[in-house]
């Protein structure tokens, strides 16, 4: 193994053998083992544990040529961040043989990608954890019997049947014209495809990464009935991320009317972008230091890189003349009435749901107990220990569990009150692959300093639960994270006259976003409860048009 930021070149016709017990804690921009510029060489590598690799490869065989052979055997791979533990660059007819429980592999050359894995014994490749691999070039579409098929995005686009009645479009909550996007891409009209996607969905890049595609567009694809659906998520990500680099247009001419957006989550960003297109002077008031809301503070980096949100802030907000006031909470020093006083003609509330739901059981206030939404906000500030119990089994709980695993917790267990997890199959499968374990039909009774007492329950056909007396068992853990959704904060409602809330504490608004007070609109999670990002965007498009109609109906002398 070579020190950080150094390299070593093996000369040709040399056999290189590594037998290492453990590779752990490799510093960023470092490589633990590198075999560079080999030619006609044989490399054998055996390592019991690879753990804690950040921003670079643990094993790298670069610029190999001719008939180089590489054999790798690993016992366990954990906590890999931003780079694969095995990297092979610029290969030519290289042959690899892998034997590992869960592999992350980065191949930089297109020439013999599939051939490199013909003899592989691999469970799966987690491409989503490798942001440096662009979706345009490599996408793992299926694996079977150890043989991995890699497809270029155009190969995937060519699989589209261009159905006259596209079920994929019907399955999309925001009605994306998927066949047209694919058709434009195939006709080398990428810019037209990108423009269409962004006009329909301002957060198309985000949705390409985090949407529940298996139940939406891809889940409705007719090809999926007997095989693999067209993976539009990959195509959408390629089109949107490529076209985004050309989005440098400045703001529209001002119409002289001010709009206030409270909250910069999916709903707030969507409303701001659409109204800016009409020439409104938009100001976003964000309670945190960065825009994004739940996208930034509730979704882990490995699912949604923060650079995507930074790009949105620059290209879709700053370049369009949208002003942002970070670290500004409405309902404190500034209230709704202050905004109207200063000439804002319409106000949108999209503050999301940030108040964690609690269990209301004994021990919930102990120092070893945390809430999922708070943990995801800044996981680096927590020290959870070796064993973590996650109470909850939805998508947010999967994010919590997978993040805890990446931050060093060895044993992470999710407890579900139902017999199946509420999370999507996609997120559930990733959690399983990453070593998260699950317990079902368990109800938390009491939290202790050293764990949680759970009781077995019977799930009845009508959806109710029956406790099984005498089954209370203490499950030991160092920390407990409660992840059972969340509700809204009530600061704005409590400080604003005439603004009504529902019995659940959500803002009372109609389908077009009108609240109980004229000029104030709302959508997103603060109205509907915790929903998906694409649902928030779809509803917010309707609300934006409603706000536009309202402001255009105001008497001219009120401007």
C-alpha cells in the first residue's frame, strides 16, 4: 500500500500479489493500492475488509493493456463514499475475476465493459453511490448469473416503443411527455428535449435522481410487464444535467409586482421559478442557511448531491433575478403583515413539515434518542455508536438507516409495526444490500438507556393491531432514531390573523392554493402532509398559475 497522493508504476511482465487484512480510513484523494501502467501483468489482490473509503479508490489498476489479468477477493466492503473501492481505468481486453459479497466497481473505458465481468461473481453494483460516473455513459440495467449488461443511454432510449397511448406518461404525477423527450434525444435535438423537460418540471434534474420511478413512469412502462422497463430516469438525468449547463439566460423584464415565497423546498422553488418567468420580482425567505428545504436537509448526499441544488440556486434563481434571504424566519422578527405592508402583492407559504412525530412512550426524552428529520439535517453532529435502532420503515427511515451505516454504525436495525416495510422496493433493496436488518410486527413500548423494549403484535385484516401479551423484549442499542414522519410548525399560523389550519395543523388551502386569507397561497407538504417531491412540484405548478391570475386581477391603482 502506498501513502496518500503518491503513485507507483509496475513494470511489464511482473506478477503483483497483495494479501492485506484490512484497508480502512483512507484519506480523501488517496489510493490505498495502485498498480499503474501495467502491461501483460498479473495482479492478485486479497483483502478481508475494505472500510471507510472516501473520495477515491482502495484498489486501482490504471492504464492496463494487452492481456492483463486481475483477480480480487474481498470479504466485506463498507462505508464507501464518492468512489468505488475497485477502479480500473482505460482498460483494453482486461479480464477481472471478482469474489465479494457486495461490490462497487468503476470501469472508465467503454471498449470491453461487459467482457470485464463475464466471469464476475457479483451481487450488485451500486451505481447511484458513484456520482463521478455520468449516467450518459454507464447504466447498469440488469444483472443475472454474474453477467452484467452495461448500456449507453442511447441504447436505452432506442428501447422505447413510442406508444400511441404512453402509459409511462400517465404514471408520471407531473405528466412529463416521456416519448417526446426520448424522440427529440434520438433526433439529436437535446436542447429541445432539455427545454421541454425544464418547462414542464423546474426540478427535472432532482426528480430524475430521487423519484419513485418503480411506481411511476418506469413502473407503467409496457416493456416492464415481461422484462425490464425503459429506464427513463437515466435518460432524464442525462438530458437535464447536460442541458442545464446552457441555461444562462437572465431575468425576464419586470412587471413591477413583488411576490414573497416563504420556504425554499420543492414547492417554493417551483413557484419562484414559474412566477419569475412572468416577470414578477420574487424574494425567497428561507429559515436555514441554504436553499433546498427537505431536498438539502432531509435527503442524504448519496441520493441527491448538494451540487445539484447549488446549480439550481445559480441557474434557476440567481440568474433569473430571484432574491434570497437566508436564515430568515417569517413569524418572528418579520411577519406576514410586514410583507403586505412593504408592497408584496401575493405571498406563498411552502414551509414544509419539520416537526417530528413522536411516539409518546416512556424514555423518549433520553439522551440516546433522536428524531430522523433532525438527524438527516446534519448527521455529522451525531455520535450514534456501534448499534442503532431505527423505529420506522418508510423511505425516510431507509435514508436514516443508510446514512447511519455510512457514518460508521456497524449494526443498524429498522423496526416496522407492519409485516412489510412502507418504503419503496427500490429503497428497501438498497438498505438490505448495505447490511441494514429488519424486524417486523414490533411495537415500541419503552425506551431504555441501553435499547428499546418492543412487543410483538398481530396485524389484523382490517388494518388494526393486537398486542401479544408476554412478548416484551429489550433490544439493545447505543442509539435510537425515531423516523415516523413529521408535521408542520405552527409559527406562521399562530402569528397571522385570518390564516386557518386543519385539525392536523396543516394549512387550510383549496386545490388551487388559496388559503383563508386573500393574497396568501400555499402548497406542498405544509398543505398535504409529507408527500413526494414530484407531487409537490405538480401541485405547485397549479398554485403558481392561480397566484398569477390573482395578481393580474388586482386593480391597477393597488400596484
